C-alpha cells in the first residue's frame, strides 16, 4: 500500500499533466463529433436520396475503419504525402470524425422518434426543410438520445487512450503512465492510478449526462 501511494506522491505532476491532456483531447474531439455528427444525421434523414447516400458513405466508412488505422492515415499518411500536420490536429480530427459516425446514427434514431406530423405541420406552415430540422426536429432528437450520447462520450474517453498509444503519441494519461512505468518499473501501481484517472473522467461525464437526462430528456 505504501508503494501505491508513493508512486502517486512522487509522480503526481506527470499524472496530472496527462489527465489534463486527455481532457483537452476529448473536449475538442467531442465538439467536432457533435457538429459533424449532427450534419451527417441531417443528411441521413434528408428527403433527397443522394444526400442519404453521402451520409451513409460517411457513417459506414468511419464506423467500420478502426480508430488506430484512421490515426495512422491522418498522421503518418498525410505527412508522407508532403502535408505537414500537427499531432494534436491529427489526434483530435481522427477521434472526432470517428465518433461522429456513431453520434450521427444515434441522432438519426432520435429523428425517427419525432412524430412525422410535426414535420409535415412545419412544412405546411412554410418552413423550409433545413429550418424544420434545425428548429423543430433536431432539438427533440437530441433530448431523446441523451442516454445514448452518454454511452458514446464514455466510449470516446476510453478510445482517447489509443491516441497516446499510437504514432501520434500525444502526452495523454496513458502515455504519461507508460513513461512513469518505464522509469519506476512499478507496473501495477502506475496503471492503477491511470485507471483511476480515466474513472474520474468517465464518472464525471456520467453524472453530467444524468443531470441532462433529468432536466431535458423527453418523458414518454
């Protein structure tokens, strides 16, 4: 037990710095995931078939390609093509675009939960289809899929560890833990505290989404 606490006391700055990097990575990627996911969900339910297909291609591509492969393409592949790219940009973009495919599908299911009569009524009142989606359908869809979004954000936090373990090698919590383990050779103690760090993030996200669910979720 003394060794467990000793590792934390001695290497708290490294763990704290890694936790902060992980938080920033997830927060920035989540903004991209929600923005792109919302746009793709709108394409998936659009009345035009070619828009549906564009959204479908995006979802099937990013949902079925492993995140690690996307990171290699975004970082090593683009650099080999002669285009300089920052590790932060590659990591945030890959994690955000990957998660956006899942958010798009969650939102699409939420859109189907909105009564078709509401959409028809809005269109009959003269609202355009994009405005109907933006003002009436998507706000209700978000409220419907809050529990699903919670699971996706928790998965995103855990998937962020792949960014630090990949060629991108951002100094996130896992990367920091691996460096401390290499210096101390105390594997169990180091990764115990790394697990606690990820638990802090996932539990915080869970509590936040439970609050949103109590406040905004549609009661059926």
